[in-house]
């Protein structure tokens, strides 16, 4: 009797072991087509054991969830999600994660005109109906008001989110002897760049007309619809040169060309005449050189004064808090930490525009940069008429590669004539000053 029971136990254990060996089949991918496309494009994924229902199958493009259109055991149909960018396709099916091939995301670009009627002039009103002289560098405040330089830097114009355009400061007439004041009473030499300090809720701008008038840094405080302009320091022949100093009024600069602020309220300026980046702190430490050696021209990475720059006319900041300097003299984009460490971030030094990974890509004469909240950086290159994106994943891609002219529309249809300013709003829409067409253009990149 005991032998019979033991035999039954052995049979039962054998049957249980056989059931355990019959595990769920392992899903796998055999083919993905196409392997590139824009958002909304349908992609077919073939394989085995891919899923049983739409609700229980998760497909992602570079970690961004895709819409699953249909599912069978051997075929998935999905739509490319917006903002996926280039990266691997992954599927979670039957409790298992499958990693597929890399999908090359193609950006969809739409260009429209938001300000300017194309007629040379200096009027106010509905942004699309006003006349502009020559719009240039620009910046958004936290409320998405756009401030931009006009008439060769002799005025600051303001466009609110509703599309009303006014003159914020200056009257469009430059002068060798700038004047502080409110609204049209202010006079500028030649404003080169404008930046916004979110902490203090004020604008800063760099002004340079000639060595005789010197470089100066101004502060513009909003007072209703107008800006009150005050010279922080600089201006006049006595300010021309190179000197760091705890006392702001003693510091000297040559040809200032760009400005940006950090989250702590410090101001950074590109001193193109001295080939270095200067830091301006308002805590009593004054003006110091963050990167570069005053007056030393060249291309070298390193800490502080070890770094060298060729010609740089702009400076911007990323969400991570790094400064970016588009070095058009060397066809590179340099990255500078707020502790002063400079590295070559993008570009191989070749005077061409070619796409690819950061250091393998070519960036021909990069002049201006602006970052969105996701860490993508937009660059104007190639004779001021080409827009590139450097993705947060580290790829350089051409968005607008157009001929000269004026036309709104898709990325392949749109035309510009001399891009001269760039900024990104809170919705990650890109705005470009189209100086040759005397217009402001809005670019939606998806």
C-alpha cells in the first residue's frame, strides 16, 4: 500500500514539473517599418507573441508612449508620438519588455508671421499690422511678453501675448552719447543683446556703438507699458579696455555683444573684444572673468583663464544652468559651467552644416542660441538663414534649410531673409527675428 501511494506522489510531482516548464512564450520583434518618420505616422511592427489586446500592450518610442492602433500575435500597428525624438522602440507584452531598433524621429516644423507687415517703419498697434525697421535679438519674460531690439539696437519693442506691439524704450534714433530715461526719452548707442532676470523682474541690455562711447550695461525696469532705463556702469572712453574690479564702476570692457542671467540673479556678458566671458555679481564681488583670458584669441578648453575663444557674439543658458557660447569664428558651440569650466560641446570645426552626433556634426558659423525647457537648443547658423536643433539626447538636426525670401508654411516651404534674433516662450515655441523681411516669425517644432 505504501508503494502505491509513493508512486502516486511521484506521478503528481512529475506532472507539476511539466506544467512549470510550459512557461509563457517570449515575445520577439522581427521587423519594424518604417524606421523613420514624423509624429502621427503609422509604424508596423512584426514578430511573435506581440500581444492579445490594445489595452494590454504598451509601445514606446524613446520612452514616449505611442498610440496602439491594432494588435495581433504577429503584428502591431502604432502611431509615432509627438516629441519622441530619436531613440529605441520598446514593447511591454505578456509581462515582458522587448527592446527594438532605433527609430529616427523627423520633426514637423510650422512657420507663421506674428508681427510686422514687411514695410519699413516704426509704428505701434496690432502686431501683424505694424511696421518695423530691423528687428534683432529678443527675450521673453515670465508672462510671455516678447521684448526685441529694433532699428539697429536704437529701441526696445514689446509684444504682449495678445499681439499688441508697443515701443518699450527708445525712439529708434541712435546716438553717440546714450541717455537714461523712461520710454521714448531714453537713447541708446547700438544695443547688441537683451536678457531678462526672472528673480528681479528686470531687463538688462548691452550697448556698444564705438570705442569713443564705450560699452555700457543698462537696466530696464518695467513701469506700466514703458521701460525705465538706467546705466549700471560703463559708457564713455574711460570704460574701454579690460579690467575686473569689485567696484562695478571701475570695470572696463571692450565690444560687449551678448548677455544672460542665471537663477541667482548674476549677469554674464560676452566681451567679444576681449575674447572672454565676464560675470557681474551684485553682492559686492563686482566684475570677474568667468572664462577666457582677456585679449587672448584662440580655441582651447579648460578652467577659467585656460580657455580661449575666437569670435563669439551671443551667449545663452540651458535649463541645467550651463552657458552656451556659439563660436562663429571657429564653427563650434562651447559650453561653460557656472564655475568656469569650458568645453567644446558641439561642432567639429568644419565650415559646413551637417547633421549627426554633437562632436561629429558640423555647425557653420553658429551665431545665436536659445534653449527650451526640455533641454533642446536651437541654433541659427549658415549665414543667418538656417535653423538647427541640438536635441537633449545630443543630436544636431537641421530644421529649416531654406532659400532667401518670405513665405510661411511647413519646414520645406518657409523662407526667411536674415535671421537676427531668437527666443523660446513658455510653450517651447521658437520665435525668430527676420530682419530682412522686417517681421517676427513663430516656429512650432513637434
